[in-house]
C-alpha cells in the first residue's frame, strides 16, 4: 500500500547534506533508507529548477527492483516518472521521457560505448553501491571515468566503501569530485599515501598517519550513518561452529599444502599452479571436496555437512539463510535439505517468489551465493539466523549478505550469524584476514561520522567479524 513518506531525523539531515553540495557520498548501513533520501533530495532540486533529470547506476537487482519499488512505495514520489534501462526494452525506454533513469553498470558502459548519454541529458548522477567501482583498473570504472564530468551533481551510495582497505577509495572519490579530494590520478594517490612493499608484485601499504590525512580529505564529502545509531536493530551475535577434519582429509590437506598437488582417492589428481590457487584448493578440502584435474569434484569428507545438519536440528525448524562459495557446496547442502533452491540460480521472478515465501515463513531455508545476494534483497521479516558454510575472503560480501537478515524491520531481539570453520585450515586464516579488513573499514567509517563518539564493538565469541558496527550481548 502506498503511503506518505515520513523521513526520520537522520534522513532529513541526509537530504540537507545532499542539497548543500554538488558532490557527496552517503555511506549508510543497509536498511537506513538512502534510496528515499536521494529521491527526496532530487524532488526538491527538481522543484527548484536546479536539475531536470537524474541517472542512477546500480547493481541489477537494485536497479530493476529496489529503485522502482522505493519510488512507488511513497505517495511523495509518485509524481516523478522513472524508467529502467535494462533488458530488451532498454533502447525503447532510453527514448521515453522520464525524470529518473536507472541502469546497471554494464548498461552504463553500453550507453558510453554507443555515445547515448546525451540522450538522457541528466544533470545528476547517482552511483548506488559505489564499491562496485572500487577498482580503478576495472572496465566499469574506465567507462565511467571520462563521462562523470558531464554531470553537475554526483552522489555515491554505499555501506562498504573500503572492504579491502584505503586503496579502494580513490576511484569512488573520483566519481564524486574528479579527484579534488584524493588526487586526479591513482598513481599520485598511491605515491602520496602508500608505499609499495612488494617484491615480485605490488603490495601497497598505507603510510603511517596517512589514514587520518585521507579521512580529513574525505570528511567534507561524506555523510556517514550507522544503523545501530538510528534504528532499533536486533543485537547481533556471532557463533563459530568448529569441525575437525577426518585423518584422511587432514593428510591430504597437508600434502596439498606442502607440494601444491596431491593424488586423490578416486585416482585423479589436484594441482595448484599459484599460491592463490592453492588457497582455493585448501578451502575446498576444508569444505569436504576438491575440484580435480579431470574437471570433476572429488568428495573427501562430510564433516561440515554433518555440522550443518546438527546446527539446523538445534534450530528446530527456525528459518535460516545459508551462504555457500562453491557449486559443490550448494549441491551437497541442497541435497541435504531435500532440494532447497538457491536464490543465485533463479531468475528475478522466481527469486521474488522465493523471497516472499521466506518472509512469509512458508520457506524454511534458502541458499544463496554472497556475490549475487548481497544487494537489493530483504529477508528480515521472520528470519533470525544466517549460516556461512565457510568464511569468505570478501568483506563486502560478508557485510552485505549478512545484512539481508540483520536490518531494520527484523522482529527478533537477536540475529545469529553462524560460521562453520574447519580447525587448523585456511578457514582460520580467512577469518583472521577478514577481521583485519573489518577493523580497517570500521576505522574509516567511524572517522566519517559527524559526532566524535563512536560505538564500541565487542564480541560474544571468536569467528567471522560482524557487520560494522557490531552489537552483541
């Protein structure tokens, strides 16, 4: 049902911030309603004749569902027209007069390639989930870089601006102000604030005190908002479920780790050419299988699957969103749960049906890959449990995926994040690295706050880091 939008106080502050400057970033936690803030600011700017059209670039699910749904949810925004530039009607919609155009990063690249941005002729650019552009060498950033100057007003939106450290910030800042805050070229940014400590490959490390310098340069451009500061959020509790590998799998793991190859029980072999490939193979062994040189998957043990089965039995029918990394993991889990589907394997229509069923309580379990289920999905209506079949290297995936359940509107007092970890394996290394990345990003986000007081984070138990900021018992 469409109702009038009544913004929270922090949303009014955000709108004022967006109105006060032409280049800005909203670094808001998932669930704080940054989409509505932008729509509210655009409506005011349009009414004053300061802009006529807005172009939004967002990940596919966010572009095709979140933005249209948010605009149509509130009577305040119904007067503004919106078209989505995606799919077979992309070109038709491009020539449809509208106030707001929404496209994906790939769609934007196509518009640039065909020279069609002037058709939209928008004065305002919004890059939603700007961390998609955090790599300055990516094709999507290279397509956007020469064209951002065509927009008089530019806004970036993200809750995870630096999932892998401060190097991630340059391209996102460039989208906002063409290098005014953090240098116009990535080489100058690196040379000014970092030192290359690598030997055979670059390893840029932040110079001592450089984080504060970067924070100070960015602070005027950015408004930071944490969900726990503004909303009645459930307490977040992390739980590590430890498993011990069988002796045969442990021996195979040790051989693989030492020799970069190993003979497998089914007569095939597993080889790792690089250290990165070795890390992936070791994590596969920790999960219970390994992809072999024959192109298949060799089963090794079911320690994690048994741990998952035991955990779900303890939950006694409570809903759980389960994240996996490898296809083989998904197949095993789905078989254990009598064919439970993965959100990452279905089309938009079927995904919507599954999410509705999950939120209604008629779908007990859902599987998802964090790379495709980290944005634009709200599964907080009834669920209280998130399960990671194994830890992920990617901090953004971890934070965004977990926030599908831990967000505004969840009716529970607590949300639990369970991570299944094989003792003495790469799982523990991944968890340690992930915690380090989270500490770096948390420092940055706290530095962007307008108030000096920052919430202290504590942990219930060791394991994967909770989304920033963490609130537990």
